[in-house]
């Protein structure tokens, strides 16, 4: 004879879960870009030549920092400054402002590296936005670099949070290690 019993409580559904996200080790290496700069890039990412709009006239250069396993990319545009720095900075701020409708918060971080002539602003945009981080860097004379982080998935800030924070840290490291190259591709070291 077998006696079988069961719980009499009503079943409770489990909350919806998400896949576990394992992030790669935190490590970088110096990578020269085909655009006129060199910087530290995470070992799990790669810099590739980007495709831009307009002619390749030597005044504009596009590059992408790809994070294939995270389905993310930082699209970057380098421009030679030709007396239009205020317009370039204004355009970067206007792009950031387009995200303010959906943003829950925008954190601003200034980049001021006098010794390397790298100045700019990083915007960490929280919320279900298309680009959770945008930035611009310049030497205030001839170089201007604009970048924006995009994921190849529908924006969901909660589920992407660990990956977003990791890539934001990587972009900050990139910005704080960037060095401008002269036209011959030699890294400029300013004393």
C-alpha cells in the first residue's frame, strides 16, 4: 500500500527571470585606430573601420568599437576642427537632449586631461533610451571625437544594466587613455 500526500496550498507562479550575464575579465590593451587617435580598448572589444555619410575627404573619419558578445557598439565620428568647435559641441549636446524625453537621469562627467590635450564630456543616460552613453572629446584645436553606445536589442534598462555599466566603465577608460595622432599617425605626447 502506498500513501501519497500533497500540499494543499495554491501554487504561486515564479517571477519572470532573465539569463545570467557573465562579463569578461576587466582588461584592456592599446589599440591604434585608423582615425587619428590611439586609446585603451577592452580585450573583449575591437575597433573596426566605420561607414559614414559623405565623402572620405580626410576631414572626417568613422570607427566603431564593437562588443560582439554583448551585442553592443560604440559608433564614433572623428572630425577635424576647422573653426567650428562651438557647433560640434552644440551638436553633441543636442543629440544628448533628444534622449531626455525617455531618460530618468543624465549624469555628466567632464574629461580634463591637460597633459594629453584631451577635453570633453561623457553623458551617462539612464532609462529605456536608444543610447545609454554619449560622449565627445577634443583637443580644442584640430581634433573632435563624438561617440554613442548602442545595443542591438530593444532598450530595457533593467535587464541591460550590468552590461551597460561595464561598457560605460570601458568608455571612461577609453576617454581617459586617448591620445591624438598627428597626420602621419604618430601619437602626440604633450609635456
